[in-house]
C-alpha cells in the first residue's frame, strides 16, 4: 500500500514552515498580550489574576484548531495519490529463454545445469504472475516453445520436454534470440522483459544488448556458472549470480517480482485523493463561528480558504457536474478518450471507446449488456475491428431475434461480402506464416484465409491455435494431443528443424558471406 503512495505536488508541503511559524508567532503575541493586560491601569496583582482567567483555553484552542485545519488543507494541496491499476490486463510478456546447448548437460554438484535451470523456471511458473510468460529455447539457434500465456501449467509441462536433443544445431548463439523476440506480436506491441538461464555463451551478445536497450527492455541473466557472470555484466545485463541460485533460496525471485511491479506501475495511473481531506477541513472551519472564538482569526481562515485548489486530476467541472455530465462535455468536444474515462454509464462509456476507435474496449463493455441495441453495437465493434466472422454471427443472431432490426440486414450483407473477398485474396496469396497466438479480445479475425500448405501441417495448425483455445475447446485439445502424444520431444524437434531449415533457405537467398557454411560446419562439429 505504502509503496504505491506518493504526493502529486510535494512542494506544497513547504507551507508547513511559514504556517507553523505564523501560528507560533500568534500564540506568543497573544500570550504576551494577556500577561500584560491591565498594566498601568489596575494594580499589578489584580491584572495578573484577571489576565490568567481562561488563558490556556483562549490561547491554545484557536491556534491548535487553525493549525490542524491548515495542515489538512496543505496535505490536500500536496495531493496524496495512490496507484490505480489500469482496467486492461498486463500484456507485456516475460520471455524466459533457456539455454539448451550441450554444455548445459555438465554437472555442478549433484544435478546438471539444465536440470537446475528447469527447477528454477518451474519455481517461477508455480509461483504464478499477473503477466503472461513465453518459453524460448536457444542453442545454435533460437525457437519459441510456447507463445506468451498465463497458462503456467502448460508452460511447466513443455519445460519438461526441453533438452539439447530437440535443437537443430548446437552452440550458444544468444544473439539469435532477437529473431524470436521480434516474431512475438505482444512483445513488439507492448514491450517485454527477458530472463535468460544459461551457463555461458560463445557469441558476444552485443547485438542482443543493443536490441534490448533500443526496446527499453530489461534483461536478467541467471548465471548457472560463475564464469558466465562477467560476460553478462559487460553487456549491461542484470546478473543473478550463481551462488544465489545454488543456495536454493528464493532471493532471485525478488528481482523477477520487481520487474513485474515496474510493469504494473507503467500500466497504472496515479489518482489524487486529496480532495477527500477537504471535507473534514471544511467541518473544522465551521467551529470558528462558535461563541468564544474571536474574529481575530478571520484573517487566517480567509488565507486557508483562498489556498484551496481543485485536485490535480479534478478540474472545475468536478465541482459542478457529475461524472456522466463531464463525459458528455468531453464527448461533445470530440475528446472521446477523455470522455470514456469520465463516463460511468456503461453504454455511454462503450460508445465513447467506439468513437475513439478503441474497438476491443468497446466490445468488452457491450458484451456485458443484454439488450438488442448493445448486441448490434457489439457486432459493429467487431466489424470495425475487422473481426468479421464474429460480426457475421452476431448479425445473424440479431436477425433471428428481430428480423426488422434497423441496419442489421444491410451490415450482414456487407460483412458477408468482405469475408468472401478476403477468402478469395487468401487463396491467391498463400500465407505461410500465420500468427502464433491470439488474445480473446484481439479484434483481428483469424478465421479467414486460405488453406495452409500441407508441408509442416501439424506445426502450422499448432501455431494457429492459442493456448486459451487449446484449453477451452475439448475438440481442439484432443486433436492437438493426438498430433503430439506419440513423442512431444520429437514433435518439438521436428518443429524446430523446419523453422531452422526455413531460416537457412531465407538467408541463403540473400547472398551469404563466403565461408559461412564452413563456420557452421565447424560449430556443428
């Protein structure tokens, strides 16, 4: 709780110094005036008696009350704020890259480096996280084992199948991770962090360091041997030393947790709650009108009231209009993003997101409503977001309920024609590299496109299915399990080999450098 607290305008806290000095000066002056009351007019022993009557209460109570009220107002001015998590899920993945070179089979104590890397990764996956994780294997080449997902049980299952035998070429080419990372859509769009578990690397890794710096990505290097620590540190990676990993503790997990907290912080916003403090301050100000409080304090009251501002996040609208009225104000001005943040009414909030072209957010809100107009708006959101298959089904459902619903039949005809044209285009342009995963809220339609080539058919079908689809559909899960049930390691090895062969064919078509094949053969040897 305290870690997410901060003052929006901490410079206002300096007001405590002059206000405190002012209150002290007033207290001293009033006390002196009371002590000197009646001097030269009545006898000194009588003046002392009369001046001390109710002096403690009359001197301290107004000053203490004023100081308390001023303190509350100053704190409100400083804007005590807390982090409020965003409504969206964290989409920036943590990419876990496990070294599967032959050297990982060497032992350090009772278990090999590879087994230790698996145990550490399992510990991380079993702990869970609020961000998705991807599993990557690298040796002489790098390959994605599973795309970013929060299905940590499935990631743990595939972790057990990872071994040097599934890699198409041996080595420690850490720079080859760049190609795999750039092929992950979520990493490219939302950013990423990288965790590398390795016993060392032959290639210098400067390309990877430069790439992660350019992407503002943080790299944790879990060094399974002491010799690999210096090389990783030279690249600017945050090194988890071998001693802390061999100790068996969970101190290294704190560094992973810090990465996650930083990501949450980036996806959160500071919400100023200072205006709540103004309510008790206003109630305290009413006490100044009680009998026995002198108008001598009117100047202090006016000074405090004049300093009351609107909170940092609240403008003048907050004092006169409700949240929906403010949203309507920004909506009429054409500032749909701000209007969506202001609206409380879900229908208007969804409409503002739709106008702001945030179709996935609008669809998320429309799915929570149960009237026909919201169903039509949901279909429109899918249409605008190019998810034509879902839009078509919704238009058909809407027409089954109400065959005369305005605009539904016309939109259905338009979407049907779009689907037909896209399929025709897909048949003429065979797409050999379909996306590897899809989020349930992703507005891209993955159901369209021509049949994929028969070569590597199993691999292509696996890439088309997301982890969520596999777990939520029993039919797809059974089909997928039948394809890989014979030997999961052999399946991964065949998949990686196909990917490696394709990459070699692509590189050979770009005028390879002389001697590159010899270098590759030497590395294989």
